[in-house]
């Protein structure tokens, strides 16, 4: 069976002051000085009212790196700095690190400057935060670690700033394109994503004087055998297949905004619920012998309130209906922070005073990269 594993503290770090919908374009910029025609439609659909950027509102300059966001979240776990020195494993993940090499986790370790320990990074998009957590969970369960820290962070604004798209806009104008707007699959994500980090402290012993969350299990499934890429960066899509950034020369990379994040909205809308909820949870529910009434809270990560009702229907379709009064999310106030979102949700609920011993939580994290899904069961103790 292995050791039991407990989350003993959770920390969230959201940089700078919150940013309203009205302020967004002033901070991440207008492409070629023109307001986005898609912005109002997308914001109305996603329901997000505020979010955070690692950008100084006055200077317009970045005041945090991705690794620094992660380090701030980790430091929030500890009242005293020397407590950080006692961890034996650090697992860090992000969709897009500050650099291609070295890996993100060693950069976070460099920011923290805690003594040498095992350092691991997991890759992916939204799901990589959960895979990082699973590594730490299994590490403790196997007796290889006693105190592990997990952190997921996103600096989405780094690829949403208008200057990232100026070369493409100018190139289209030079080609006598009368409407050099950035393609919807790129502009769409400028109004969907935001910055933030979340971290968790895991141990083989629960807290003595306050609640802990025992990790019962974590399940992740990939459906890449059935689905083409849907969300991607550093590549372009040609007839359903990705062509990586190294296949483009410097001019092509800038003229086509190859390094930007793109999402095929049609494939997303048609498949995200049927694949990551209906197919995935049906399989997991059978394996784990769970039923909806087992859970006190359901913490779903979704990118937009547009998917809220679709997610509810998807659960109902497989006989796993969970009423809305059991749902807990903070998307509208804290934005879509990708891999960090599940930690930022858990931190708010963990510190809300609402949890009591014996409560069970079901966490859901989908990823549209090539359609993966993760579910996790936690028990309050």
C-alpha cells in the first residue's frame, strides 16, 4: 500500500494588482494600435471579471519571471525561511518556462536557494500541475521523500503582449492583405489566460494542529491516440499535424507568430467534454468504484464559464451528476492560470474555513493540448 500522503499547506501567488476587463488591452497592448474585435465577445463568453499579470501597470515592464512567480508561491508555504531548508524534493511545472533549457524546476530552485534536494520538472499544459503533484505523491508513497514541495506557475502574458504579433501584422499588410487581423485562434487566447502560481507542501504525516488533505489517488489519461493537436505553441498546424518551430526560419517564425499559443476552437468545443469528462471519468469511476454522492466538493478547472453547463451535462450523460452547490471555482475572480489553477482553487477552499474532517473533494483538470484529463480524490483529515 505504501505510505499515506498529506497536503499540509497550500499557497497561491497572484502578481501585482488585479486587472479588470477594461484595463486588459492597456496592459497587454493593442496589435498595430487597433482594438481587438474579438475581445468583448470572448470576455462575455468566458465570464472572467478580473485576472493578474506579472506586468507593472505604470512602466509596462515585467516585474516577475515565471520562476520568480513559482518561488513566491513556494515561500508562501512557510512561516519561517529555515522550514524550506528541510524539504527533500521540489517538483515544478509550467506550460511555458522562461527558457528552453535548463528545465524550469532547477530555475525555481535557483530562485529559492534552499539546500540541494531532488528537483524534477513535468511538462504539459494545464495538466502538468497535476502530473507534478502525482510525482511528489508517488515519491512520498514509496518512502523516497518525506517532505516534498510542488509548484505550478504560468506567465501567459509573456506571449500575449501585442509586440509578439507586430511582425505578423506588418507582414500581412506588406502582402496587401486588407484585413491583417491576427487569426482568431491566437487572439482568442489573449483574453483567456493570465499569470499566477500555486504551491503545495506534501508530507507522510498530517498536520497536528490543523486540517490536512489526504491524497487518496490521482489518475491521468491521454487520448492522443484518437485526437489531433488542439492547443499548441512553437509550431504550426499543417493538415492536422504539427510542424515544429525548428522547421521555420527566423522570418517565418515572426511573420506567422509561430511561438504564440494557438487553439483550434472548433475541435475544442466539439471534444473537450466528451473526451476529458465522459470518456475519462467513466473509465476512472469504474476503476476507483466512486459515485457522485461520495463527494462534498467538486473542483473543476475550466477555461471559460461557457463550458460550465456543458460540463454539468457531460457528468449527467455518464450518470455522475454533481449539483452546482457542490462546485467550487474561482475562475471569474482569479482568471485562467492554466496548470496553476487547481492549486489556486484548492488554496482558497483550504483556507476558507468551510472544510471539515471527512469531506471528500473531487478535482478535475482537462487539457486540450492533444486531449488529456486528470482527476484527483482528496479527503479532509
